[in-house]
């Protein structure tokens, strides 16, 4: 009888349930593989080519920092990204605030307007701006009706900023709205009951509480603007080229993979340094507020 039970009963290891802590790791495994194939491998290849092509060493970085043109392009890239971030923040903050105070239907319409750009090709939207901003385009015609212009909006840095702001505004609005929707508006009423005027209550109470959304949106827009290629190529001019266009020229036009990789490494290093600096600044600011 005992031998029969032993034969029927499964082994102890088979009766043990699977470790529940391993299931989430298995679910994430396909995403990790895709990340390694489509992100880590190209990144590592770029870094390797920057230090080894055409010969091992720091020659590509020496070339980059010794050419004044490269430094001007690098500065123009960060300046353009900064302008795009500032303009996007100025336009997105009141829009996100309006989404929090609007009714249900109006909020749905405002949200739809933010999401519609995600459903349209970036190339199509950029070509639309080419038509709107040309010298005889719709924007200059509208400005002419009120006695302004015409202005040179295309093939200029101004046109590049306008196009990039429109493309990146959703990435500013959504983080702002996510934070603003969680702010208790009764705090403004409480500040008003204590004698604060509406503007002062908004600036001293509401704005500081919305700063996490501001920092998240600004960081997302700024980093995205640094790597834009299509919009600056179509709306800008060769004399106002950004670093992404220079990388394309070095890799596809001149087949200088090492120089293109060095440009990418410099841009990546400066971006990571700015992120680290922002993180330290926000951490210190948070300690001062809680302290």
C-alpha cells in the first residue's frame, strides 16, 4: 500500500507552486530583450566607433572640440532646445490649467486636441508648417491683414522653434495636467480667506505645487528637442543646422562613422550631465521645502 501511494503521489518538487516573485521578471523579459537589441546595441556601437574609427584613440573628439564650427553647432542646438522648452512651457501651463478647471465636455475636447498630434505623422505635420510659414503662406497673409510683416519665418531658427514647439507641446501639457489635476483647489480658497489676493495665492500656493509637472515636462521637451532632425532640416537652413543634422552629414554624406559617433557621445554626455544636475537641484529644493 505504501509503495502504491509513493508511486501515485507526485514528487515534492513538482507539488511546490511556482515562485510568484519570478513571474513579473518573466513578463518583463521580452521588453528587456527589445530594449537591448534596439537601444543598447546601437548605443554601444556608436560609442565604440567614436573611439575606434578610423583608428583607435581620441582623434574624433580632438577634431570635434578643435573645430569652432562644431562648437557653434553644439551651442545652437542647446540654445534652440532651450527656446523650445521655454515657449512650450509658456503656452502649455495655462492650457493645462484650463483643463483642470473646465467642465467634463470641455476637458474632453481639450484632451482630444492634445492627443490628436500623436495620431498624425511627424513628417506630415512638418510639411504643413512648411506651407504655413513660407513667405507667401497663411501666417504671413494673416499678419499682413493686421499691418504686420511679412516676416521670414521659414529657413530661419524662428521657424524651427515654431514647428518644434507645436510638435512637442503634448509632452509638456500631459505632465502638467497630471500634476495639476491632483492639486486641491481648496488651498487657493484657504489662502484667500487668510488675506492673499488671487494672483498672490496662485503664485505662492498653486505654482510651487505644480513644479514637479513643470520639471518633468521641461526635461522631456528639452531632451526631445536636442535630437530633432526632420523639423530643423525642413524648416531651417544649412547655416542654422543643429547637431543632429551634422551627425547625419558625417555618417551618411561623408561616411565618417567615428566623427558622427563622437558627436553623439558628446551630446549624450552633456544631456546626462544636465539631467544629473537637475536631479541634484530638485533634491536640494525638496529638502528645503520639507525642512
